[in-house]
């Protein structure tokens, strides 16, 4: 039997790597993928706690997280296409219209 | 070492390697394929946690639908290799200590969170219980998500239209 703390540790590591990717990557699509990675890490923690407590509510939350992630990907990639069309670049350094 | 522990470590190594690869790869399509590896490994971990339904929708919705959308957009926009730009000094000097602090705090919490696993009902009963929860206790949020998806579709169409 795998202890619950192993799953939570893996979840923390994946979330940390997601944050790192979010901060260090310069391509806007890769930044979106970093967000998906963080959502996946949170899902793993939800399922692990659901298993440890013997309750299924955690899995219901994972279901809703996946639904919201799908909606977010649809809208987010629409925005990415719009940015790429208007600025001819996917580099977040170049998307500085609101920058002072 | 039990068989479950061995499977856990193999899948965990796959997931971490995929996540590191996502950061290291310079081309977005390689990052996307790395993320698919992470998602497949996580689906295996969900099976290990006896969450069969979640493992199935992880593969179908995440690795299937969402990542195909990502790969499709990368190919549509013909995204090339990422440009390398210098990182800001503030981000480096503030970010690294903060990341270390987050890691220490998470490790402290994990150390305190460890406890024994509860007994789990059989797989069929668990999936049945999940359906009961989803369509009885969480029926209203479930219906609300359908409206959320509808609005997301409309938003995506409006955003991607050529003359806005």
C-alpha cells in the first residue's frame, strides 16, 4: 500500500514544476500548458485525499476541475489565436500593450 | 517493496520526467507531447488510487480532447522555437527564495498529513457512488457546468471570428 504522503509529495513537486514553467517559459501556449500541469497536480491531491478519507466527494471536485479546464482551454486558445493574428508573435515579452 | 509501491515510483518518475521535459524543451510541440506523458502517468496513478472513472476521463478529456486542441493550435499558428530572453533580476532574486519557501512549507505539511488509508468500496460500487453524488447532491453544479461550457463555446467563437 502506497502512503498518502507520497501522492501529496508528488502533487507538490508537479505543482512546483508547473509554477517554474509558468514563470520561465516565454511562449504563451507553453504558459497555458503550465497552467494545465498545475491543475493536474491539484487533481492528484484531490484524488489522493478522497482515497485516504474513503469519501467520493474529492473525485466529484476533480470532475468539475476537468470541466473548467476544458472551458478554459477553449477560451484561452481563442485568445492565443487572436493575439497571434494581431501581434504576429507568441512571445509574451512582445505582448506589452497594457504595460506602462 | 510491494508491487504497488514499485508501480507508483515508475509512474511518478514518468510524471516528473514529463514535467521537467515540458520546461526544458524549447519547441512548443515537444512541450505538449511531454504534457501528454504527464497526463498518461497521472491516469495510471488514479487507477492505483482506485478512481477508475477519473482515470478514464483523464485520458479521454485531458490527454484526448484538451491536448489535441493544444497541438492543433500550435500547428495552426506554426509556432516555432521559443526565443530566449534574459530574465529580470527581480524575478530571479525574489522568485528563487520564494520557491524554496513554498517547497519547505509544502514538505512540512506533507510530513504532518501522513495517515493510514481508509477502506475503499469495490470499483463498481465506487463508480456507482460517484454517479449518485454527481446526479443527486451535485446535480445543480453539474447543470451549471453545462451552461459554463456553452458560454465558453460562444466566447471562443466570438474571439476567433475574423472581423471583431
